[in-house]
């Protein structure tokens, strides 16, 4: 694998050292007078670990503006669920590029949606959680972000 291969993983799968590096980055961005030494001490991370990982992990929502996000949903075969999902996407100020819904089988349907993340799009992480909370959505899986 080359060094520019990217992965989308859930937070629970990310090692603590990487999460702490994100936290240090956040502290440094929010307080321009804080030093790296102060920020790493505050979160309990060594400076060497911070410098090793600081550019390798970014919160998902901070690194996807102007990109295409593709995700797959498994939903109940009931009227209105796709409409509710599309309303969440519209309210979040995304641009829907493609929708593909498979023929329902066994009371469920698979839907693949590609959206454009625009500068005015809400926090993408929050938007994903809102879609997951729609009644009838069993799960959401992010397939890619280009």
C-alpha cells in the first residue's frame, strides 16, 4: 500500500495515541498562545508521539469540504424513509449527486447515495448521525470520500 491510502474508521477503532494527537491539534487551534509542550502535557501525550502522528489523523468533518461522500444505507421497506433521509441531506445543505435503491427483499432495501460536501454543509459527522437516527434506517456505512 502506498502512503496516500486513506481509511474511514469508527472512533472506537482508532488507537488512543491518535485520538490524543487530534485533541492536541484542537487545543493548539483554539488557543494560539498555547505551546505544544503545554497541550501535550494537558492531554497526557508525549511530544514525540504528537509530532509523529499530528499530520496523519484529522477529524472526518474537517477534511471533506468540496468532496464527494458515498454511503450505503440498509433501510426498512416502508414508504417515506428515503424521503426522510433526503430531507436530512437537504437540511444539511448537501448536494445529492446520485441515488441508487436496490429492489427490496425480505422487508429491507439497500440505498447508495453520493453527496457533495459543500462549504455551507453542516458538520458532516453530525449529519451522518442524523441520518442514522431516521426511523427505519438500520445502519449506514460510508463507502468512500473522494
